């Protein structure tokens, strides 16, 4: 257990550093979008491309991993929406709450953390989960968020915005380019690859620091705009679903799929369970703000899941490895 904590501690410590820097205004809140831009459009795509281009194609196109993780994501979204809907929390807020319950922080935290724990082979299944969450889970939750008529333009307008967001998101494209490079054994010129490597190496520390800063900013803005405190029952159960139900569901479904003869490798299942045990993706807070959901509630779910994941994720690693 101590060895696992020694590996995971620096990742969560960097999140804490970003949080403290933003809370103490050592990092101006106005600078956070710049850090997000660097990570999203420069560093993280290079890291995903490097993993994709060096990962065997069979791992990136693993149907067993894709179907197992997708089924669990759909169940999580449906269950989280069902238990969240009430007189105060309507479709818009319930849908983005479901998204944080089903969408782990795989891109910013999961890939580098799992590679550090399990080796480069863990990158393949983790990248598959990123594709599922960014393309399918996110699109589904955005579509569901429109059901209570929060957007006067209706579902078609929301669907167009979701499609536009996917097309201009560099992460799926970097995964696709890395997959193509792996398929054709493409090697970039050495100076280009060195540049990609420098940016890729910067992805993990800057992304983790940015996660903490985003969480602090969301909490500060929510506190400034929220007159009444948000009840614990509005966000604590969703954080619990993310950290406990999601990994257990993936483990049960994956184990069942293996028993039924589905081509799912046990190592890949271990990666999927650990991905599901990660805290909620911090970028959901930005999406919630864009679509008019209660960002204070979303930020609290992300904050609780990130704070508690230091122990729960370490426990999951201990049990599975």
C-alpha cells in the first residue's frame, strides 16, 4: 500500500498545489484559461499522439474494451439521472451531474498515472475510454440536458453545438493521428518528434496543476454567486457513485463478459476498473457553465471526488494489482 501511495501522491499533490495557488491568488484566475489552452491544444494532444503512435493497433481497436466501458457508461448516466431528478434538479442539472458520475479524469490524470503504475501497455485501454467519454457519453448527456427546454433553440441546436465541440476538440484527432501512425509504422522526423516529446512531457504536471486551479476557481465563483449553501444530498451521493459504483460496475460487467467468452483481456479489465475509480473530469465544469447548469453543484462533485480519490484510487490499485 505504501508503494502505491508513493506513486500516486505526486499526482494528487500537484492538484493540491494548483488549488492552493488559485485560492491564495498566487495564480491569477485570469491566467487559468491560458493554462487550459496550453494543456488542451498543445501538451495533451502531443501526449496522446505519442501514446497512440507507440501502442500496438490491436490495443487501440479492442472491441471488448470499447463495448464493456460503453455499456457501463450508459448505465451510470441512466442511473445518475434517475436518482438526481426532483423538483429542484431538472434535466439540465441532472444530466451534467450524470456526466461527472460517468466521466473520469482520464486525459489529464488517468493516462500518465496508469502508465506510471502499470507500464506503457496501460495506455491503449485508457485511450479507448477517452474516446467513449468525449464522443459518446458527453454527447448523450448534452442531449439529455436539453429535455427540460432550458435552451430556447431546442434539441437540434444543442446537437449542432455538441457536434461542433467534438470536431474542434484536438484530443480525439490526436488519438486518431496516433492510431494511423501506429497502423502504418510512421516515424516523424527527429526534430519534430523531440518537439512533440517536450510538449508531451509537460502535459501531466501542467494538467494536474490546472485541475487544482480550475477546482478552486469554480468553488470561489460558486461561493460568490450562491446565496444559499448547496445541500450535501445534491452532490455528495453523485461523488459516491463516481468513486464506488462506477468501478464496481465495470468490474462486474467486465468479469461477466470474460465468463461469457467476450474477447476482453484481464489486464485491460484492470485498467478499465482503475479508470472508473478516477475522480470526475474537471472539464465538465466548463461544459456545465456553457449550457447553463448549476456549476456550483458540479464543482463540488468534482472537488469531493478528487479529494477522496487519493485514498479510494490507491485502495483500488491495491486490490487489483
